[in-house]
C-alpha cells in the first residue's frame, strides 16, 4: 500500500495521513524528510502552518469572486488572454476537455491592472500581498527540499523563483456549477463533468489554494485518481515537470485534474514558480554524483520547454520529448 512508504516516519516525524494525501507541518523541524518522501511517492502534498496571513487569503478570494461575478462585457475588457488577462471557457487551442474562466497575471506586477473595472480597485494590492507571501512560502519549501536531498547549496532551487527574471505566473480560476458544463464522458466516472482536464504543471513548483469546494483530483503512480479534500486554510504543493528533471526523476510531477461541483462554484488561486526563460533545466550536479551519473534528460532551457509544453495537449507526457534515448546494446 502507498501508506506503507511513510510508516517508518510516523513514529518520530510530524507525519499525518488524511485521505491518502501527505500532510506537511512547516513548523516542525523534520518536515524536510516528509516533503522528500511526498515528492518521491506522490509529487503532491498539503501544507499547514504555512505562515501566509489568513487576511491576505480572504481578501484576495473576495476580490476574485467580485471580479468573476461581473457581467461578461466587463470581464472581457481585461481580455482576451494573450496569454495574460481574462480568458473563458476554452482551456487551450488543442481540443482539451474542460470549461473554466480565469485571470492569468504576471508576478512582477507589470500586468496592466488599469484594465480592471473600477469595482475591483483593491485587486492589485490584494494580488501583490498574496503573491509575495506565497512566493516566500514556496521558497521555504524548496529550501527544505534541498535540505532533505542533502544539497549543499540550500537556495539551489529557491534562487530561481527569487531571480528578477523569474518566469513565474499567478492564475485565478473560476469553475461554475456543473449545470453550466457539458457531460465529459469517460472522464472521472459516470455523471462527472470536467472543469480542467488532466495534466502536469511544466514549472518547478505550483502552490494551490482553493475555496471550500471539492473538485481537485491527483493521479497516483498506478493511475488511480484520488480526490483531494478541500481545505480553504491550507495550501497544496505540486511538483512540476522542471523539478522532476532537476532531481533527475527522483521527484515526479503529479498529473491532476478538476471535476466540477454539482451545485457550488469553485475558485482556485495558483502560483506557478518558474525559472528565468534562459535557465538551463538540467539535473542538479550534486544529485548526479550520488549514484546517478548520467542525466535522464537532454539539456534544454525553460523557454524551450515552455514553448513545447504549451503547443501540446494537456494530457500529453511532455517530458517524453526531452528524455535521453538509451543506447541500444
């Protein structure tokens, strides 16, 4: 069973287990070990005692709900997404399943907030405060990962998010009740509807928080879908494709999707921590030196991978194109 992978930690670490989702308490000194195990087995975990002020969370959710409640004519003034701005209904140009409206923003605050309706005048400051706090938490988690992996340079990962050229983005998603969605047969079981189709995130790390509405599911190694119980006071962390490469496959990016709720709208906020566009995405040298002498992946920049990822279908295994081909015997 998946649980058995963590039983050896339970007696002396702050490990808890809820609905098969690893739980990490950032206030505990040995959380780095649980983070590493969770990234190896799931590529996903829940974070509590995260240090992000609840008032920042509540204020941004309120502003987001106000924006998505506006008439379509008002919201469309902030679009079409190119890629930043307001987008609706279609997930991508490649025929992917799903229905969602969203607002995609830059994290360097160069987005033109003046395009937002005057009724959302508090929006810019709410986004700024929230993103600052969440990025700080993401960097703390990446440094705990480095500790757990015994990487001497503790900021080997976090420095990429703190770089002024970091290509991190912030996205607000709104999923209406499923009465507005079409049936998506073959996805998620009988009677379910897809809000966002299955995919992995291409960046290094994703920090997700949603309102108290269910819908998020992750896929385990054997392909089983697990529903993630909603918790509006906690955060959920996804390992991205780039982090999988940087750990030479030791951490696995998690495939996930969103099912629409039958009666309640779902609002999610995702910080996608990405490196600078010119950054080479390669395994960390210290990890290659520990028994994995050869990289499993070809060398590429974040720009090259991002361009490839966003021209593919959501459900594609995007890293397949970048794997090294084993020499034939």
